[in-house]
């Protein structure tokens, strides 16, 4: 069974990471870039950001989620380009990068007005980057916490403008992974219980360097490790819509993560996905996405419970976690709140069925 702070939890619930922003938080929270930039431009910005994180976490706590997150409140979700910061917050503060480049264009992500990070020298980690995010979480809750910390080294290597590595994507990804490993170690030292990063692995054919880079980033991390397999959601619209489970599993079972989290609600719990997931090895947990962030309607608890039951046909309950599919930032606050309430209510239905206890 999944252990959280030493306690075994049946079907633990959480969200992938992002949650609608408080209305008072506008624009970029961390506008200053470079390895020498301060954490915040002002104490006012720090206070507004921390208040926004606290409100997002209150919603998650009130809903009854077992693990809360920072809600990725540093995303610029008051604009149409809420995903811009996910590609930059981390990389813009590493050695070797400059904050400009070509527009991102990959797969279904075409002509996004977000530039690629550009690498112009050896990649290196010098200072804590997610420290203000982790601090805002662990200092404001007693609940177990998780932070969605980055787009992972495989995906970012494919989205970077390379002016240093000569097109050697494997070498670029592995140097990026080593830098990310330093950052993850720092985050864990500050008290976060779970770390997670996203990979759009549907971009790739199975290749050794992809798994190697991700495992370098995860090496020696003394915390619960989640890899979110991301299908994207450009400004609330579907991103990648194909390349599903049969391509990814059993390939991804070689990742040294504790949990592989996978979007399923938006794809109707496709049978080919379920067949592929059935090969899950004994050392892995599976994180099922039961809430579709691309749908403006809040799922009912019964819909959530039905999705969980389908996955329980192929994954033992002691190795299943319950998530959203992906981001919730494209939704109105009231819809997102109802969706996370349904996660908990629907999971409780299934818990009661498994344990024989009444609700």
C-alpha cells in the first residue's frame, strides 16, 4: 500500500499540480531570471504569492485530498499562456541558459507565443530554484505535500534551442538531468514529501536515452517520486491526443519512479490503455487520472468511482493512487473546486466497497 509519512493509505488522492489562481495574483511571480536573480522582486510579491498558495491549499484540504500541492500558483494563468512558466522557471535559473529563443512548436503545440529556452554553454546547477515554492507549501500545512517541479529532462531536451551540444540530444538531456537532480535533492531537504515532474513522452519513440535521463534526475532522491505523463493542454485545449498506452508500457516501467501518473479520464479509460497498464511490475504504483481538466463540467463522485473501478481490474488497490488528469488552471475556480471534491467523494465510494465499511 502507498505509504505517506509512514502511514499506509488506501487509494491516496491528490492533483497533478496546478490549480486556478487567486484573483489578486497577476502576472509573473518570479520575473527576474538568471542564476544570480533574487527569489522575489519585492516583499509584496512574496506575500501575495504565499497567500495565493495558502488559499489553493485550503481548497485541497477542505476537499479532503490526502496530499496537497502548491497549486502551481506561479503559472501566469490569468493570461492565455498559463503554460509558459512551466518551460522556463527552472531552466532560466540554471547556468548555461539565456532567456530567449525560438517559439515553441512541437506536435500539437504549434505557434505558442512562448519561446524555447536556449542553451549556450554547459548546463549546471548553482543555487536553489524551487525553494520559495517548497517553503510556501511546507510552512503553511501539516498535510503531506507534493510539488510539481518541472518539465523533465527528456521533454525539455526536445524543446530547447541548442547552441552548445551540437545536436546531441542525449548529452543535453543528461546534463539537464544532473542539474535537476541537485534541485530535487534540495527540495527534499526542505521537507516536501513527494516530488513530481512531467514528461511528454508521447513525443518519442522508445529510446534508451529517454529513460536514462529521467533516471539520472531521480537518482538518490529520498522522497516519493512521481512521473506525470503529460498530454498537454494548450490554453485549455487538447494537446497530444494519440500515442497512448501500448506505446508507453512496458517501456516506462523501467523508470526509477515510485509512481507513473497517467491521464485516463479524457480518453474514456480506453481498453487499450487498460490492457497495457496490466503489465505493471510489482515495484510500481500507478496514478490514474480520473478528472478531465479539459471538460468544463465537474464529474460526479459516481463517475470518479466508475473510473477507479476500471483501473482496479488491472492494478491492485494497494498500488493505485488517484489524481486529476493534468492541469486545472484552465477552469473557473468553482468548477475546479467541485472537481477535487468529486475526487475525494468518488474515491471514498470505492474505499468503502474495498473495505466493507459504510460511507
